């Protein structure tokens, strides 16, 4: 097992064409997915039921493999669809010819108040001058490029990249934090930053010209109720579900979702996180206090003791961990009938620690797989993670026989 293995994380993706279009910490490594795919040269249909940023689908598309992607978050569905589609030359040409006009309009617009998303304490995210520039750039994109056009999706990606690069967000932690607020740092900053947008658009246009041989279908769906396969029964699953570590993925996604109107008010973020496995944002936390398990228990010896140990410190955290595995049981129950006999599954998961209690996520996954008809279950350590020393990432794999 490698100690850190940065090449097995999202950091490995940043300079790899479409994979690097947006930097999101929920993404996992292109190399890891590629290494797993290489073990199964005969794989015909791959599923990623927690597809996130679309890494699995894009790697499959690059290798000519059919793939279904599922995610409950509509922004991530849009992102994965954009990353895995084939663009025609006219799409790319329209983006490149429109970028200078978008830049010109942005700089010529007055600085009077324009639309900004209803993010609470929005100036924590962007200094006033940069927020004004973003709002003008956003409006210029919508003036120049028509709705529902591929070039607008690409321009929106360039906007998202600039929006986060110009923000006070810091990525020096496993989640996200904020740097000290600052105003514009130098004279003529607007011109420099708009130039960055043009550079991002060029970078995206270049990668968008890549032909993808594999067909990818991306669907907004709840992985606890997996829809019927698009192509044929799945013979391979490669996925990295949320970890039970109480880090809200939607926290990092909110700025993109508000700007692109996937979210319109704070309550929607909490409702979406409540529907997501492992969600912890807003109302998802308050509802967790009242949550009660129903049906059969988690098939892992000592699980009740783990929950009781956490509950002695926090009822909310105990319910959170318990519900996480109940949801994963529903997922495995839904998955097995959609697998081809002889197919394999690979789940990239990490264990967790709450107070002094280690949650052996990988062993609990293995037990759930066995309970739902999977055999030849294997738990393989991949790397140590960058937080507490006890935390390790694993590949939990099994056969559908």
C-alpha cells in the first residue's frame, strides 16, 4: 500500500484534458479507473452508480467502452454529460469566435448592480469588485450564446473555472475553507481576469475536440433504486461512493449550482443532501436527529456496538453512520439484479473515525456484498489518506455469481 498516492486522487486529473476542466475534490483518479478497466479488457457495459464528476464515464469513453452514469445531483449530471459528449467542429468554432465578444461585452458593461446568486454572505466567496466582474461575465455569456447550445455549456464550464479561481475558497483541506477576504489586488485587474476567461475557453475548446469512442449515458437517479440498464446487464461496476465521514459534498458544489440555477434557495441544498447517501447539509442534519432505522439490521458483527459507541458522544453522528449503511444496503439490493452473472464490482471507499471509534467501512461493505449474493469478496488497501493516520482508502471488490 502506498503512503499518500497523490496519483490515485483527483490531483492526478488536473492537467489531463477534459478531466481537468473543473477541480472538484469529490473526483477520484483517472489512473485508478484506468488501472481497474485494464484488468477487464472484455468488459462491455460499465456502471458508476455514484458518478459525481463523471471520471469513470470519461475514462470508459476514451477507451471505447459503453458506460452508464448515475447521480442524484443535477449539476453533476450536467457536468458529466458535458465532459463525456462528442462535440462537432461547429460547437468548438462557435465557442472560440464568441469568446472575444463575451470579453468585450463584459468590459464594456457598466458596473451597476447586476444579478448575483442568492448565496448567504456571498462576499465571503468573492470580493465586491470580483463579484461585479463575475456578474457581468455571466450576463455577457447569456447575451452572446443561445440557451441549450453546446458552445454555451463549454463557455459555462470556463465561467465555472474562473468563478472558483477568483474566489476566496481554499482547497488546503479534505473539504473546503476560505482564505482571508481581499479586494482587487492590482490595477486593470478586470482586463487581466477576463483574459483568463478567454484562456480557459481556449483550453476547454482544445480538449473538446477529442473524439470519444465509447457511448456514455448519464442519468439523474437515486442509487438506492437503480434503473434498468441502458445497454445490457452490467458486467463491471467501478465507483467511489460518498464516504461516511460527514463531509458535505454539496458544500463545495453550491457556488456552481447557484450560478447555473440548479439551486435557487438554501433549503433546496439541504433537501438535495437529504436525498443523497451521506448527505449532511442544512435540513439533512436536523432530520438526522429524528431518524429511526426500519427493517433488518446491518449484517456486520459488532455494528450495533459501533453505533452505541458513537451515540454516547453524539446521537446525530450515530444516526448518520447508521443511516449511511442502511442506504448502502438498499443500493446493493437494487444493484445485484442488474448485474450480469460473472460480473465484477469495485468500490473505492475509505474507513472513518468518529471521536475514538473507528468505523471499518471496507469490512462492512464486504459483509453487505456477501449478504446480497456477491462472492469472492476482496478488500485491498490502496493508500493512506491525508488526514488522520488511521484512515485508509480501499478497493472493495466482488463477483456477481
